[in-house]
C-alpha cells in the first residue's frame, strides 16, 4: 500500500501544471504536518529539514502539500538518488 500524505493545500480552480504554490506557505504547511520531524518511514533522524517533491516539478509534479515531504538531508539525498 502506498503512503498517502494528507492534502492541506489544494490547487486553485483551473489548475494547470504551470501553477506553483507560494513556497513559504507550502513549506510552513509541510513543517506543521510533520511536526518538524523527518517524514521518512524509518527511525527518526534529527537535523535541518528540506522540502522534497515526491514527483519532481520537472516531471510534472505539482507544488501541492500532497506532493511534498519534509526530510532530513540524508533521506532527501536517498529520495533524489534512489527514489
């Protein structure tokens, strides 16, 4: 079963792939959702969090809360290189 992250920010009516959410608002919602913890499904890692897209923008992934996770640098690198 795939992990589904809750959608808090929805695309506006008439959304197209070119629409991008305000980064500060998206990041704040993602940090609130994860309670400032890495969202990788394994033992918790402490450190600075980075916002990572599950489907990259270059591949048509939207800037929506349902497409981003907050990860520590280690897990962000794993997602980008092996995801």
